């Protein structure tokens, strides 16, 4: 016998005819069924949302990085325990209040109150001396920003290591200066002692070139250490074209040796002078042009452009060189960084020239950046603000 029929015969109430309910009754019954289904779905949705909320809460509570979230009204709506500990207050009990009333650090408030929808980063020093690298970005819903989220990463240990490394490098650089001077002096005096054959002269020349290269690196290390240490700027009215002349004249000889066209383009209406440290600004422009010449092949071109923009004076150095790999761009201005390309590695260098440029630009309150196409060339930009400088703020951010 069919098992279904057997089951129904054993449970006759399942096939008992339903009394006639009429169309109203059927509508009521259908509504009850829909309501039950909706209630079950809503209950499942609530359980899913609660599980997700608990999971997010557990993640935020266990992460060592402080996390702050604000709404579009600039009210603090979430702060995890790490944020409470880092800020030294009670952000958890202050949720719903304006960030102006909850967060005492101006730089952090600026990150959370940024009107633009883009990302912003800043280095923050907390009252307890810890250093955090904060990154804030907008929360987008329906194509519109509805708030900001900020994550802080404790970089105190890395800053301490960097300071130790800088102190060590500075100390070693100072100690190297004297012996390098002696080596160069005695190497150049060998010819005075007696005649040298061609091979010996070649060896002496290599010694002098090596010593000069090392002396240049030591000078770069000391300059970078001085800038990073926050030594005050010697701000003065600096004539722009005097800096350009001091850079272009000595580098023209290098360009001629490589058959590179070195050109200058200065737009009309440039300010005659700008508030800047003459020596440092000259060094920054020199490093940019020298770097372009170094990585441009024979018969290429390097152009130094100077123009005024709304924020101040902008220096642009464009070359037709080897270009920069996209993967190298984010780290290009880091200390000791060398590009990964074979052509870049073939050039001598300490990886300090562009780091010095960035430090000088930031010390003036400006910035530096680069645009590049691999195999076609690069354009480096340096912006120096035209507004008067606050020499009390001597350390780059």
C-alpha cells in the first residue's frame, strides 16, 4: 500500500474538510498566515542583526587600535575602549555629544570634522607622550557622507626607533668627517711627494671620487638630521631668481656632459621674493633638478618651471627620464629608499636627496609630490606657501 495513504488513514483529522468560512474568513486566515510569516522573518532578521552587533562590538572591544565614529552632525556616536584609554577621558559615556565637547585635541577634531569626503591622515601626540598615526575617512551611505570614522595606530615604538637611528647616524656622520678629510687631503698630496705613473694616478683619482661621494652622503645625513631635529628656519626675504641661478649654473655643466637639455620656464608675474630659508630652499630645488638629471638618459630634457598658485609658489621639475614604477611612488620620499628598477639601482645614491626635499618643504609649511609614467618621465612638484612663516613651528609634522 502507498505509504502516504497509510499515513493519512492513520491521521484522519488531517483530511477533515474545513468548514466553509466565506470569503471574509478566508481573507482573515490569509492575513494571519502572512502576519505569522512576516513575524518569523522579522524575528530572524533581529537575531541576525543582534549577532552582527555583538560580533562588531566584540571586534571593536578587542582591537588595540582606538576607533572613533561620528555622525553628520559631528556628534560622537561610537568610541571603543582603546579610544577611551588613548584619549584619557570617558568617550564611551559621552556618546551623542558634539566632538568639540568630548575631544580636547584640536588636530583630532579637525580630522573628525573634515567637510570633504576624502581620507585624511595626521600624526598626533597624546598628553601621555604616545604618538598615534590617525587616519579618518567618510562613511558613505546612499552616495552621501553620513559621518566620519577615525582609526588611530600607536607608532610610539617606531618613532623611538627612528629617533635612535637618527641619533646614531648623526653621531657616526660627525665622526666620519675628520677621517674623510684626512684621506682626501693625503690622496691629493701624493703627487707632490713624487711622480706617479698613469696607473697610480688612476688609483688616486678613484680614492678621491670615493671619498667625495662618501663626504656628500655624510653631508646629506647631517643636513637631514638638522632639519628633522627642528632647527629653526632662517626666514628672510629670498629673491626667487637668485635661488634659480644658484641651482642652474652648476647643474648646467652636468647637463652638458650628458647632452641633456636643461631649460627654465618662469611665468610672468612671479613675486620677486618669498619668505623662506634661502639655503634650505636652494638645496631643495637643487636636489630636485639634480635628481632629474641623474635619471634622464643622454639627449633627454629637464625643465624647471616656476609658477604662482593660490597657496604660494610652486616649483615643478619635469624630465624625460626612466620614470617611476607605481609601486615605488608611495615610498619615494622616505629616507634611504631606492627605486626597485634596475636603471634606478644602477645610479649611485644614498636615498636621502628626496627625503631632504620633503623635510624642507614641510618645514616651510609646504608639500612635495610627484607624477610619473614608467618609461616616459616624471614631474616633481614642490609648493612653498607665500604667507609669512611661523618660525616657532620648526619641526615638520
